[in-house]
C-alpha cells in the first residue's frame, strides 16, 4: 500500500466517522419517531449503494488476478502398482486404475 493510498484511507475513515457522529447528533435532536422514519427511508438506498460498491470491488479483483493458464500437475507413487495423479485445470484425480486384479 502506498503512502498516498494510506493517507486517503485515513481521510475517508475520518470523514465517515464525523458523518456518523453528526447523523447521531441529528437523530438525537429530532427525536425517536422522526429518526426512525428517516432511517427506514434511507436504509434501502444505502443497502443498494453497498451492493454496487461490493460488485465493483469483485469485478476489479477478478480482473486484477486472472487465473493461471498453465496447469499444475503432481504425481505421487506410493507402491509398485499405485500412482496418484492430480492436475488443476480439468481436475483430474487418479489414473483410472481398476481394482480386483483385472
């Protein structure tokens, strides 16, 4: 995290904290009934804004870290007739061994 990003996060947190304190003082001033009405009206809109912000965040995170193109592969031998093969892209596990000596 750069110094500039850290500074903006601190400024944003301070502004948000002051806004919450001011909103609490306003609700205390107007009374319980009026503050309940205002919170009931503003709640759904703030929820939609939160969903929008989280959607943008998910899209940005997915575009920043694309999946690896080359598959990872592991092979493990645990006995004379046993092989365990694992790969990631197509999720192949095992080598289709048949049990029962056939």
